[in-house]
C-alpha cells in the first residue's frame, strides 16, 4: 500500500521521522491549523503582516496573538492547542510554531516551539512556557519527543525540558492556569501613590498616574526616586512597586476560580501580597520568574526573591520551591532571608495600608468667594471633589490635599460639595453645603443718636448668606466689634459717645470676606 503526502507534509517528514514517527503518524498530525474557539481579545495575522481582531472560528494561515484572552485551536486531525493571554504563535511547515507566552496542548499533536519540533503521539498533555527567564516544555501525561538542535530529547510525564540547555528535570504542576474557565478581562487599578509615578507603555514617559487609574494589557508603571505605587487586582491582593522601578501588566483575567495575573518587572523591586484562593499570579523578570497562588514575597529585577509568607515556585529554575523565610540571590543561590531597609519599608507600608481610611474636611467654611477645598487623609490616597456636575482631583502631599480654585468661577448660590477619598480598596465620602458669595453685606437706614454720654447706633444689615456678619464700629478712639446674623435685619447698639462732630464708621465683613463701609456724620 502506498501513502501519498501533501507537499507541506513532505517538508516535515525528515523532522518527524527523526523523532521516531511513522509516515502514517506524520500524515495524521499534519494538516490545518484552525481557531475553533476564541475568548477575550484575539488578533489574526494576514498575508502581508497586518493584524486584525478575530472573534470567530478561522483558519490560521500566518499567525495568531492574544491580549487578555484564550484561544482553542485544532492542530492536525486530533491535536488541541490552548493559547493563554499575552501569547503568540505562527504557522510553520503546516504546523503551529509557539513563539511567546504560555500554552497547553493535548495529543496526539505535533508543533514547533520557537522552531524546535515537539511531538506527542498519544493522548497526553503538556504545557509550554515562553517568557524572558522561562523557556520550557513540561509533560503532565504521556511522552514527548523534542528535536533540539538536531538531538532528539525524550521527556516523560512529570518531567520538563529547558529549551535553552536541553536539561531534563522533574516537574510538578503548581500553576494550572488552563484549568480555570476564562470569564473575561479582570481589573488592575492604581490604589495608592507616593511621589513621582508615571503611567504609559513600556519605554514611554507616559503621564502622571493617579489613584483609580485602570491598567490595561500593555500598560507600564514607572516610579521615581523615593516614590512608590500600589496596584490592586480583581478579587484582592496587591503589588507595591518600589522606587526607580518599572512594571508592565501583560494581562489580568477573570476566571471561575478567581483571577490570573501576568506581570513583567523590567527594573527595580516589586513587593507582592497575593491572597490565597484568588487564582494564579505570575511575575517575570529578565532573570527569574515566579508563580504563586497566595503568599507575601518580594522580587527584584536583578533576580532577588524573598518569601515572607507562604511559598513561591520558580519556573525559571526548574520550579525550585522557595519557602517562607528563604531568599534567592541574584546568582541563584538559596539562603535564609535577611531583612534590609526595603523590606522594613514595605512592612511598615503594609501596616499603614491595613489601617482604616480617614477623611477629614477640617473646619467647614459655609460661605466662600470662590470654591476652595481642603481635606486630610492618608498619604498616597486619591481624593476628588464633585460640585455642579464636575469631578476634579485634589492634589497634595503628606496627607494634606487641596483644590485651590476652579479654572472658572462658579455663579453665586448654594452648592452641594462632595469629597471622596479612596485608598487600598477602601473609600469614604464627606458632603457639605457651601455658599458662593461675592456680594458685600448691605448697610442701610443708619443713624447715630447722642444721649448724654451714650451713643446709639442703629440700622439694618442684610447679606446673601445666613452666616454671621462681623461689624466693626469706630467712633473716635473707641473701636467695638459686633456680630449680626446675615438675615437678622435691624440692629441697635449702645456705645460710649465720642462727643459732638465725631463721625462714626461701620465696616461689615461677611463670612466670605466681602466688605462694605459706611460713615455716619
């Protein structure tokens, strides 16, 4: 019996036979690469190199990439490839070539992984991780053969192979992201800042970050000297980016069991508090990658990893476990954890973060010429004021915040002012009613009657605000101060008489600072 192969299958035959496959098996694994189901944001590459969003099934002829999303592909007649968020593949020799991100495969399947041919003949399972520090194929079930630079490497269930070195080591699954059903894009939000914090994309200057900023896939946060930023995630947990650091958000997924977070630390230090039971969390650096499902740990871009609670797995080092009280040095050595100033600072900030949020507006002015708001809260909190349908941020430092003046003046009248503070997932709102008043108090019907040594000063005072008006009366060398309710109307005061021919001066000043002046001959 003769077997005819397609031209593309003929090209693959030498590689497939090198891994021990029969011609029949080669023919069975070769074939169309098809997107069966897509979730979240996916893009398919067209001839010519352009990318376009893809929502439904499609044949993959050039390439496919994901933002926050999942893709299920049929590879050959029976193989399945599941592509995770922030991942990319291309079509190579009629097969999938996995080039970036993370993948889960069910056999029988034949693919390339960054150009290296990978074959699983039976109904096994494997995962592929392709990050800066982690380049591996790990086998969950079955047997895999990989052609690495002309040498065939066999990997059994419970083993993994490092693509760069070809080293085979033991593997134990601790980050089964593919087992949680994708529900959509999750949240990563700036929850607190201190000092100069910029938000943009990797390598860009961006703009100043403020509390409440949502971080989309591809967003990058940069901190200046003596600055930090806290980023909270769907379901709980947070990361504190320390000074002189840069962090990129690759994706945040919502799943049926919590969320899956993928981050990249390009430089500096990240302090991580990952809540248990909230899904997966992975932080990659140029030197080391970490995978956890609930712990408190620190990662430096230089390769330092310190575990303060729980346990951290290091996929970049054959899934070496790091337990509470252990640390990894930049060179990869493990040693007991020793606290330094950065650790102590973050522990102090954790205590402050856990404290209840405060918001104090201080002495509440009820009448103003122009809107001015002052408030006190924790350093790093985000404060805003809403008035007349507009919401504006309050700026400040060391816990003191203010809005000095609106760009345009509010018309006179009463306004409801709402101040909102948020920090570390907490929020508080305070409300007050103020009057915008630019009209001086009106003094009318003024009289000064002298009866012996007594001077009787009388008249009427009106003001737009019901707040108290201060009236200063000067009669010769005598100066007295009186207080009148702005809506009270008539007043009558008995004063020492300065003598005949001495004028009496009255100055009324309302709560907004508006003044009126009158002289009684």
